[in-house]
């Protein structure tokens, strides 16, 4: 599946990430389970794997259910607890991206490939924003990015390539770049990756 988006959409997603960081005072490494709770999103981790019948969703990691109510849509994200912690974190960020970008509304892109590409880009930028990588990982190593932002090696490699591209650009970064740098804070101690997660397991 292609993850490539046009330049305008990259800018829009960067702005959406900056909005989220500013609106909710996010600190890093981000506690995604606490963020989901703040957003009113219920997260359920399944110890025995995702419920049967999810083959139609074409996923092995997680998915989002939407229940419409008189008070608006209610979201439930389901995660496979058997997956490594870093992979669950990326999946949760990806699903939150679908929600924050409005992919469950009529205005969402019609193409599943486009929606997945947008959620993937959102997750990568939320977990490890480029301006924070450049500011907090002086040697700009994949390992340093993985440790600082609690990413898998694969996700850290993606973030590393994104940071290198940004540093080599000859034109100014988007307006969202400075907003993220000014708004995000570094937590004094890293959140326990399991403490929030264990609240809602099945």
C-alpha cells in the first residue's frame, strides 16, 4: 500500500498534529492511553487477540468501532495485547489519527488507501514530531529516536528519514513546525507503558 500523500495534505496533517498538541498540552513520550481517555475514546486491549470476525477489517493489530448516539459518535479502539508494546503504541496513534482527522465522517477521503496513508503519517508525526527529534536527539540516531519517543526500530527509522529530509530542505518549514516546537514538553519521567493500558483489557 502506498503511503504517499500530496504536499498540501502533509501540511494539513502536520497542522492537525500541532492542534492536538496545543489543545491538550501533550508531553513526550506521549501517553496515548491517557490521551485517548481525555478525548473520550475507549480503548480495549484483548489479551487473546482481536475478536473473531475482524478479518473483514483486514487488520491484525487493531481497529475502531463507531457507535452513533444522541450525543454524537462514540469511539472504541480495539488492540491486540499480544503485539509488542511499541507496535501497540503505533496502532493506537494510527487509530486516533483516523478519529482526529475525521475519517468516520462523510467528508473523509473515499479511498481506503488514502485514509490509511493519512492515519499512518499522523501517527508517525504525533509519536515523534520532527522539530522535537531535531531538538532532543542531538546525534540524530535511530536508536536515540527510539529511546526518546518509545518507538520500535521500524517507526524510529521512518522518523529518522523524515527528520533528515526536513534538515536538508532549502525552504522554510510549515507554520505548524514552530507551533509544535513551542507547545510540546518533555516529561520529567517517562510514562509507564502499561499502567494506562491495563484499565480496559478483555
